[in-house]
C-alpha cells in the first residue's frame, strides 16, 4: 500500500527532493497508528484503535490479538498473526 507518510521525529508530512510530498509504502505507519490509538480517536471510525498501551500496563486481554488483526485488515494491512509476547514485545506477521 502506498500513501503519504510523516516524519517519525517531528510528525510533519515528509517532503522529498523537489519539495514534493513523499509517496511510498506506508503499512508500518498505519500499523503504528492503529496500535497506539485509543478507541474514538479516529472520529470517522470510532471503534478503530488497538489501545496497546493498556495491554502493557495490566491484565492482558486474550481476545486482543484477534481484534487487533481485524482492525489492521480493515485498514488494508495484510496481517496474518498478531502476538503479544510475555516480555512485552509485539509481533505482526
């Protein structure tokens, strides 16, 4: 999937050579946005948001990986498996 991407340091639209916006693969950026978002942050899609920070601080929801995979697929990201390991690392394949 191609699209506009933002600079990871500043959050501004990434501008390339010739003062034009960069259009490149944006799957990683979409994944990050969905994982970090709280439900209701995307006003057009109020049920979108994986709330990953809540999974790190407390009791892990056993249905969280499946729900996150559905959210990523709804955003056109091909995710076959989503795993939250015991050490806190997240794997998306």
